[in-house]
C-alpha cells in the first residue's frame, strides 16, 4: 500500500468484515479509505473509487433495513 495509512486500512477491514461484506469489496474499500486526503476535493477519490464506497454503503444500508 503506497501513500496509505496501514492502521486505518486494518480498522476498515475489521469494521467491514463485521458487516459481512464480500472480501474483495472490503479490501477495495479499505484501500480507498486508507488513502483519503481531507485536503483534496472528494478526499482525492476517483469516480470509480467513490462508486466502490457507494456500493459498501448500499450493502450496509440493506443489512439495516
């Protein structure tokens, strides 16, 4: 992982694993979040990266409903 926060990555993996998400989605989302830059618009995420995060949110919301 380049330019990322490994402790944030691990925390994301653990939190998303608790949500019973697919492993590939967990890994992708955790990598994206670990590279977020609060000084950039949209945290520096590409449209494709944001779509991965949106998919995570949809999964989590469907587990709540």
